[in-house]
C-alpha cells in the first residue's frame, strides 16, 4: 500500500475551478489550498469571498480566475452575503420549483474571519444557514503588507508588530478560531493545512454532506509574509503540523478527532528557523513557544480522548 | 531659476530581489554625505517574482520637492538578467546617462540589445552573490556596480548604511559590493535608434465606461489570457528517465499549470509558471530541476 500511495495524486480530479493566470505570489500556499477546496466542492457551488489576498489575486478586474459563481464582499460581511444567497436559493426552491443542489461557501482570510468578519460569521453560524465557511489563515494581513492580525502567532515579526530592541514582535497568542466556531454548537468544525491536499478535500467532502453550517480553518503558508523560501511552501506546512504548532483535528457534533498525532512531536525550532519572521527569537522565546505548543497540543489530545504523552 | 543638480535613478527588479533595499542604501549613503535623497518603490499589484520598480533622487545642493515616480532617469539599474529582453528598461533614459545590468553575457553581446547614447555597465552579480552571500539576492552587489558605473555617492559612504541595515551579515554584503565595484565592465553605446522600443508590461486597465454595472465579469476564468510566466527567474525541467508519472508536481503547483503530455510525462506551461520551485522540491524521485531563465 505504501508504494501505491505515491500514485494517489492520479486519483484527484483534473478539473480546476480557479484558472491559471491569477496574480498570487510565486509559491503561494493559499491559492494552493483554494485549488483543493474548489476541486472538492465541484461545479455546483456559489462562493462569497471576503476582501483579502484571495480576492485581490483572483480578480484583477476585468478579469477573474474563478470558474464558479463568485461574489466579492467586504471584509466584514462574507458570511452575511453567503446567508443571503442560501436564503435566496431556499426561496427559489419553495416558490419556483428549483431543484438543483447548490452548496454555498463563504471564504475569508484570517483578518476577514477572526478580526473584521467575526460578527457576521457568528451570526450566520448561529442562524444555522446551510453553508461552509472556509478560513484561509496565513497569519497576518499579507495583501496590504504584513500587518498583524489576531491569528498572528506569538513571536512573529510583522510590520505593525515589529521585532526590535524593545519588542520581540507579536506578544499575544493566536486566537483559537476553531473553538469559537465550535462554541456555536455547529455540526462540523475542522482544521487543515495547505500542504495536505487529501486532508483538505476529505474535510470539504464531509462538510458538503452536512445540512447546516460548518467551519474549516486552513493554515495557508505565505512565503512572502513568513519570509521563507518559496520552494519550501509544502515543507513549511508539514513542519507546522509535525511540530504540533498547528494541530489538525475535526469536531463532529462536539466530538474531537485528532487527525495527525505523532509518538514524538518535532521541536518547534525546525519550523521557526526556516522563517524570517521568527529570526529574532532568543532561546528563551523559543522555549516559551515550545511549552505553549505542547500544552495546546495536549489539550487537543485530551479532548480527542487520547492519552497525554 | 536654480540649476538642476538632481540625479534620478530607476531600479528594475523582481519582487523579493531587493530593489527597494538597493534604493534605500543609495539614499542613505547620499544623506550620509550631506546630500538630499529619496528612495521609494512603485506601488502596484506587484508580488513576489513580478517585475517591480524602485526609484532614487539625489541632489547635492537643493532639497527635493518632487514626489512622483522617475520617468526620465539618469541611471537605470537592472537587477534581473531576464528583464533586459522582457521590458524596455531604457525607456526615458537621458542621453549621456548610464545603464547598469546584471548579466552573465558580455558587454559586446548585450550592446546588440540596445540603442542610444549612454554608457552600458555589465556585471555578473548573480555569480558574485551566490559565491559570497550564498543566495541569488543581488541588491547589495548591484549597488557596488552602480556606484562604479556612475559615481553618485562615494564607495566608502556605503559602509555605514550597509552596517546599519545588515548587522551581522554586513561584512559579506560589503565584500559582494566591493567585488562588483571592481569587476564591472563599462562601455559606451552611441548607436542611433533603429530598435523598436517595447513598452512596460503594464496591465491594460479599462475605463469606468467599459466596465459592466456592479463590476460583473461575464467570462469565467479569463485570467487565462494573462501570462504570469514573465515573473520567474527559474523554470522547471523534467528528466523523463527519473519520472514515475505520479503527478505530485501537478497536485502541488499553485498555478495549476503542470499537466501530463500524451505520453503521461508531466510538463509545466511556462506561460503561467512563476518559477516557485515547489514541484522540484516535492518530486519524489527528484526528476525535476530548476534551471535559470524564463
């Protein structure tokens, strides 16, 4: 089986719903994640996309890279627009005998999800609209020049939280967005990463089957903002998972499942040292990050009913 | 009216190559000498790998009031060898000015590309940067070459800004700068223009009258018409003997531009390929190599 798994990419559908010629940076992990999400969603999809990198790079007016219906919304109302589309589809079915099954998807970056769009997301999750929310988390406002967001990890240097003599960059921990989504008691919450195509596609497939809201949080590697080499995009995502910095798990009807667990997590240095945004960190800072990562990972392990190592 | 004593410089590079840093270093060096100086990038939708511009203005006597981009430069510096044939880098270059190019080609060879009345300076900055810095980031190297070709600031004045900017890595950057200063080859070009001038690769933006109400785009996926291929400085090459046709390269391509050919071997569509190198890095059998050039 091991050797056969190498040929697994052959099984993925060849159809893409985001066309070439988009203006993403070379080595962009976010557009890669969007490719996988769209492959899994298929044609019968309407996307409402919050302002952010993905909107900028995919639709340089009068061009668009999208091959599914797509609406650009403001930062704060991607979920509200998705709610409206879903309600509109419902009305069409009720009044005009429309029968096609169309999935409504809202997309946003970490800023459009965890900072500015949080209220509309919360509202849409609470009202129980039948839609998927996908957050592409690249850990800062990359498109406008790497400003910190509430998803920027502890210790990262950004242009609005710069590292220097008096500061070590971002001094707050990453906001736990999946837990916030799960607190709405929705049926499906998951985290994934741009370096794991099959994981993303499986999770989107699962979310598609669910009637009601679901939330998927995808860590998207950003070589520009993380100041890493663009050919290391896939490696970087894998390291984030293997060091435990970004645990990949699902919450189905309140039940946690940890998708990737390791007998021994890699040390966080492996991940941090490859990125310019963490270059300034001292040994003490790294130790602090390591401790926090282990605590968080063990918390997820416990929630998933696993023994803590 | 005051005598115009200002020198204007335009830097052509690719996003991530450090053209902006180069401009800043020159401005800092000029300020260090007691001159007035400006350094700024051009703002646009440029991303990593895309052709970008940065500008300098240096004035030995008068404060600089103008704030716009440089359209008639005295000096043009090209950080990426691929840009010479791609865009018209000498657009607006003043007669008697100077063009500084990073290239492995000889001066005689490069002369064929241009026409005008100015100096051409050539340096193999990529090799210098690779040898001394370990990476193909030529910003400091090209600063050395530029100062050699047109002495806008004294070479010694670069030392303080380099130390300030690069800290621990300042000495190797200074060495690269010096190597370039010493190895730049300069020649004079005096041919008159017969070459057709190419325009900047600016995207054509329609006016508001041409847009549909509500900014609707009626043609799905029409970015396909736009080639992002000129963003790259390296391109992937497949070794079919090593290829096992697994398709991992196709799956991990952010552009979605790697497709199998009739025999089932994979190839990148270089019209879109941005040269990120992810396919080469992720290939199980290392069948893909990144090769310089578009």
